[in-house]
C-alpha cells in the first residue's frame, strides 16, 4: 500500500483552516480535483509544484511520491 501526501495535505487543511476551494483557486483547478488529491490521487508534477508553493512548502512535491518503504 502506498503512503502518499494526501494525508499531509489533509492535515495541512486542518492546521491552516484553509478550504479545498481556496487551494483550488490558488493552483488553478477545481475543488473536486483537490478533493481527489486529498483522497490519494497523485497530481502531475506541475500541479504538485503549485500546491507546494500555495502551501508555503508545508506540502512538497516530494510528499506526493511513494515512500521508499512502500517501494521496496
């Protein structure tokens, strides 16, 4: 089972009190697309980079990659 940053992104929403709609507007996608990512969908690199910038590097591109433990 892959552990993806979706949990970190979900945690970021809780910690910052920001909404999925707010993030969607910042990165130029729909709220539904953000919801998919929160549920575990891996975004393309360009979108992951936008999320990293919008979250002030609290959720990074690297966070969306499979962990090394699960890749073994």
